[in-house]
């Protein structure tokens, strides 16, 4: 791993974000308005059922955080594909791993920065987040690991099967979120597919988020469970990425994608 | 050690269950300090071969050695590539692009080197303008500057003058020659412009349907396919039939055409014309060009 290359790419991405007007605003706009909507819903729902509004708000916070981390990494890759910049980078002695690592680092920085803003806003609407900040921080770390794992897998898929699969950058997470039972108990799923929730990266993240929102006790076991699953995703994502690169170079997709 | 050694490289693509043989047992060597031209029609395998050299494509068989090693990130840092139609992020400026790649290549005295290249490629007035506003030629100049940043030992040029105005293309050719002569840079060039290849390249390889058909010096490969050339003389008067017959000339008025086999034959003919008392008023030599060669080889294949 070449730290010098990684830092150079991160700096370049930061510069690119600065150069593209409205980019940061766009990245902030959707999650922030979403948190504002659900925050107001949480306030409104107080008169009916306090917990429902807070559950939606807290889960949305983690959902947005996951989306920022995964989507920003993949969008940075897609942007390099759309502008053909990726070829210049990959033929300049930057390994594919350094390249992806840099993108993940940039997206992590964006996710943490905007995520902190969202956290503050959600807390101001009554979600007990600052009160449980240690658990929230741990949970965010676990959610980040799962999101980055998905970003790695999606990058691998795009590089090995083509840029037309770029739509996965903004759609695949939705499926994982759905199957992770975000706002509801996983027992609500039909029994035949319930087992899927067990292997989804965010099932236990959302379960813990719901517990935080309702003031229920967060068990260490659930946190460990969430960590092991996302860590497994993260560990398996890298070999998948390596295999994807190898297969893209063999099939010719890598050279096609770079032109 | 040759900067490029390609040994028995084959590559087949499978597209919708159909096999497309892109490279078939290709072998070639590019020597230190030469400008080597890779010719061939569209889809012949030129860019595929360059992609193998750049580690963007794995060959099915054979191997490529760049600077004595299998292409890897360390080797890629010592070479560079410039392709026609190069693009960069639209929101960036040439200064951003050059700074970024100077960082990647770890260029000492980054500012000085960038200024040097900016001056060389006349990018001063464009340096802080977003690339989205650039013409094809201006973009190529940025790509050139990027490609020269690390003073590469080997420069791969894939159709570098494609779509350029003639004056810009000429500047590019002059720069290629200067880099080769003054800095000893080895250059591999692919181009569809035969006059460009003829002007620049020491040796060429002709690739067709993934196979190398010819390799050698430009003169050598032309001679292989065109053993003769024509010379047309306009004399002050119509030559006698005996003179024409003796020297194998075709006569049309006071114009004569001779088909010659080597350079010496031309001076011999001129001496004979002079000796016979004819005055040469005009002379035209019709030597086969690389374009003639290209068309002939293509026809033969």
C-alpha cells in the first residue's frame, strides 16, 4: 500500500469536490432534509406514539450515514469513469487497491462530517443520541464498515462487468437496507426469507438504533453480532475486489472501462 | 535490455459467445532510443497490445516485458502514455491535473517541472481555465504535459494527433522528434497518418487481425513490397527512339518515364541524359509512400 499515492488521490478528490459548485450542498441536502422531515414527524407523533417517530428518525440517521459512506465512494469512482480520468490514474503506477482505498477514505470523511451534522439535528428533535453517544459512535463505526464493504463490492462489480452497472452505486444499498429490517422487527418478514436478515450487514445496526430510540437496553451481544457480520463483509469484500480486477483484466473490461 | 519485449502474446476476447482473436502470437522488440511505429487498420490489435503493456489487460499466452519487467505499478511509474482524445475531469484546470500527477509521480521541484512543460506546450494562458472549455487540441496538450511530467524512459503514444489541426499536429511531431533526439526517449507510436509514421519512425511493425505481418525499417519494409520506383523527366526536346529503347524509357512528347530499382540507377540515368545532350527542365520522382505500402499490404491480407 502506497500512502503517498493514497494521500495524493484524496487531495485531488477534495479539490474536485471544491471545484464542482453545489457538490457538497447536494451531498448534504438530501440526508439533511430527510432528517428534518422525520425530526418534525417525531415531534408531531409525540401526541400519538412518541417512540414511533423517534425510531423512524434514529434509523433514518443511520440509513443516511450508510448511504453517504457507500454512495460517495462509488460516485467518486463513477465520476472517474465518466470523465475517463481513471485511465490516467491506473496507468500512472497507482495500484487498484490504493485507488479504492483513497476513495473509501474520502467518502468516510464526507460521511463522518455530514453524519455529525445529521446527528446534531436528530438529537435536537429529541432522539436520545448524545445521551448514548458511546453506543452511537460504536454503532456508526459498525455501520461504516458495512457500508464501505458494499462500496468495495459495488466497485468490483462495476469494474468487472462494465460502467452500465453504475446504477448499483445508488440502488444496491436500498435492497440491503430493506432486507435488514430497518423500521420493524425482522419477524415481520415471511419465514422463508427471514434467514436473509440474519446475514444482512445492517440488521443488528438497525435493531440497536431502534433500541437507542426507545430507551431500551442495548446489549453488548447485539453490538458484537453487528460488528462480526459487517467485519465479515469487509474482509470478504477485498478478495472479491481482487478477483474482480483480475477478471476485468482478463476479459478486457478493464481496458474498455478505462477508455 | 530493450524497453519493450513482446513474446508470443495472444489474446482472445469472448463477446456474446463469439471468439474474437485480438492478438495472435505477437512478438516484437522496441530498441532503446528508437521511435517505433505500430501500424494497422482499425481493430487490428494496436490498442489491445498497448493495453497489455499498460497492465490493463492480461494476455492469454505469452508475455510482455517493459523495461525488463512484467508490467507492474513500479514500471508504470517510469513510463507514460498519451492517447488521442484524452480527457480529464471537466471541472479541473491543467494546473490541478499537472499538480496531481506530479504528486503521484513524486516529481522533485514540482513547480519548476510544471512551468517547464507549460511553457513548452504553450499552456500558460490555459493553466487556470476549467478543462470543460478546452478544444481537442488543447486537451491533448494537457495530456502531453502530463505524459512528460515524469521524464518517461518510454512513451507510448496511441494516435496522438487524432483530430488535431495540422499546425498543432506538426508541433506534436516536432516535440516527439525532439524528445527522442535530445532526451533519448524511446517512443512507441500508433497512428493512422502514414506520413507521420514515415517522418517519425525508425522502424515499424504492421499488425493485421492481431498478427504482425511485417517488422523492420520503413525503407526496408517498403522495399519488400515495392522493388521499384518511377522517375519522370521533362526534357527540352523529345528523345530519340534509340535513346528511349536503350534506357527502357516510356516516351510521351518530351516527357519520359523510367522505372528504376535502386538509388544508383537514378544518377546513372541522369548522367546518360546529360551525355546525350538533353536538358532536364523538370524532374519528378514517384517513390512508394508508406500509405501505398499500407494499402498494398491490406490488399494482400
